[in-house]
């Protein structure tokens, strides 16, 4: 049928650039929930919880059925579906809920996940050029914040947080491969921005420290650590982890391990100096 469903940015239900989204907010919210749980039955109770949280109206079940009909009418407008009867085979009814039947390539979040997994496998095999390319492709699937134009209930909020964490993780992995490929100069601007956006993320700060050190700026790398330490103490009452402390001391003594393109077993810049200590 060639339908496209998108949640990594504004909600999409379309084909060949045409949108067939339902216009009302609640049917869009329900569609988003079904897309993120595609090919699984979502119970009516879960749908109601997403739409109205802990305060559903007395008519919640019949209203839910109306919203399902709105979505099926939207699906029926998609070329290749063309009828309400065919739409019922896409959005199916089950004893206790509903399921949206889609192919693995039809949902942007699924494509993102597949590319990330391929990138991880390439990285684990030390194929860093391929890993960087695959992870960059995965990140390019994103069009903005998750479901930026949809009201998020409790279940969609959990999905959104998980996807944003996966996005950040994919970005960090891509940077790790780029560092192995000697692209530290090219990464500096990107890393400075990410470190500012994630002021207590140790691995991003470790990546920035490594990129600065390899770019001939050890004093700036030390400054990154000191600012992070101040932030951690002020905001969380914590000191940097032992791994980051080891990286700081490695910069202080200009340890040759910092120029290594192979890092610890988890492939993180945060683990780079731990190779020297064997911890």
C-alpha cells in the first residue's frame, strides 16, 4: 500500500507527500499510540488511559470507538486502501482492543531502530566508517522532536522519552566512530553544543575532552572537566565518576593512550583512560 507513518517529528499518515491525518486532536493522539505499538494489540483500557489519563468520561468506550472510526476513515482515503472495509484490515479490532498492521519499513521509528542496530553491529566489528554512515542515516530519519504536534498522554510520554534517549545514544555512538576515524576537528562545534544541552552527561563531556586534546587544546579539555565537576557538585552533590577522573588525569600528563583509536570494551571515550589503569 506504500503508506508512511511518522512519529519522529510531527505525526505522519500519508503516501507520496500527501497527508491523510485525521484533523481532530484525540484521534491523532490515538493514532500515534497505535503507530508506536504497531502490530501489537493495544487494549481499550490502555487507549482510554492514554486519551484521558485517570479521569475518563462515562462515555469513554463509545468515544474511543468513534475515534477508531475516524482513523479508519482517514486510512480509507489513502491510495491503495481506498475503502472502509480495507481500512479495517489495517486497523484491526480484537476481543479487547485494536492493532495497527504495518510493515517494518512503514514507520520511521522502526527504520531508525533498524539502522541503529546495524550501526551497532558494525561498530562492534570495528567497521567504523560503515558504523558512522549507518548511524548518521538513522539520525537523519528524525524530523524534529517526537510527536511535536500531538498532545501526549502518559503512555506517549513514556514512548517519547525512550525514543529521545535512543536518539541521543545513537548520536553518541556516531561520534565515537567519528573519533576513531580521526574526525576530532570536525566534531568540536557539534560536541560543544551537545555538552551545553546535556550539562551533566559525562560521556558527551568525555568525547569533547578527547576531541579537544587531539586538536592540540589540552587546556580547553581540562576546562571542560572542571566545569562539569562544578555543575555536578552544584546540581547533584556528586563528583565526576572515576572513569572521567582518570580521563582528566590522562590529559594532565599527556598520556599517549588519549591518541588511541581503540577504547574500552563498551566503546566509550569515557573509558579511554581506564585502559592504562586496567580497571
